[in-house]
C-alpha cells in the first residue's frame, strides 16, 4: 500500500489519480479530505502532518510513503516523528516532495533551514529515500483565476523574467515512478519544465487557451509583496520575490530529470493552461 500525504494538493491529488489508474492500493490523507476528493476505490483518511501521532493509523500496513513537506507550514513539522511513525507502520520507502530552493537558496530560513532539515531527516531515517526538488509550479497561475474571470486581466511582477516552471502533473508522475519502481533510492530529482517562460508569456498562454484577449499588467515588487503577504509568511514572500525577479543561474537551468525518469519531455506551461482552462472561464 502507498500512502499519499497532501492528497488534496496540486501534486498529491494528481499522484493519487496516477497511482489508482496503475492499480496500486492507495491511502490518500490530508486534514480535510473527503470521499469526493479521491477516485473510486481509494481509501481516504484524515490526518495532520503537524500532529505526527495522527499518522500512525494511516501508515499501518503501508510499504511506501509520499511525504509532502508542508509548504508554508513546513517549519511546524517534526519530520523525525513522522518518519518514526512511518517505520512503525512498516513503511520501507519514502519519496519526499521538497523544493529546488533547498539547493539554490541555502541562506533562506524556509528553504535552507527548514527544507534542508526535513531532507536531512529523510536521508537519516534508514528508509529507502528519494527527494524531488521542483522549481516553480505552473499551477501558481491559479492565483490569477479571479482576475481573469472578472476582468480578463492578469497582474504580476517581473513581466519578462523567465523561469522553467513545472507542471505539477509531471511531478506526480515522477513521484509515482519513484514510489513504484526500483532504481530511485538515494537520488535527488531536480524537476523543471522544458523551457523558460515569463509571466507575460504565461498570460498569453492562458489567453490562447481561452480564445479571448487577457490584458497583462506589470506590478511593482511592492505591489506584489503586499498581495502575497495576505497568504504567505513574510520571509517566504521575500525569498519568492527574489527568485521571481532575480533568479540565479541554477534557478533558470532546465533539468533533464523529468525526461530521464518518464521517457518524455516535461509538459509546457501552454499544455497546463489548455488542460486547466475551465478554471479561468
């Protein structure tokens, strides 16, 4: 059995579908999960990564774990306690969804400190481990849904600075391979899309998917910062804005790992926009 934490998130939801379609026995877990969140035949159980003891019944009888690293709440996780519960439940393989920033922003509290500590706990767990380090998610564009629906407008900073954003469905497929197949143990997969894309280009891709004009408005850094502070802690906001506006060479490098694992190129942002266009209509 494979346990997927964060099963209602952008990666976890897709991963559950991929594993279920492959015939795997899956338990999907998150704080608020319900029957409508999972495909037919998938077991769902509520738990909270911040409360490691709540995971013990979820892990019972499982042999593999997809561990979502907690996002903005990662600093509240006790990774060692989670992994101890996993081992007590007979899990032998863990795939961690980490972040590219662990390597590219070691000075950041959220990435270099918290993210690195979680990775270290996984490496020291005694389990067979694989770490996924994706860059920016294509699905971050869901933040534009309201303005596109209401005004056919997208506002973002750093209009012409490109990053190789990755489709979360590609992350899920790589995660499924690492959970199901041998040969990934002790490896770190850096995951990116196939090419750099800028906010302006991503807005154009959404416009093309809709078949309607969408106006792009470039925000100042301060305008973007004020908006992001509504849903992200300040240190995370500052690191995110620096990556978006002043990416270093490693953050703009296209990784070959998706293609090496899946045998195909990663999907483009335009591919993502076409598949999820209904959200913007």
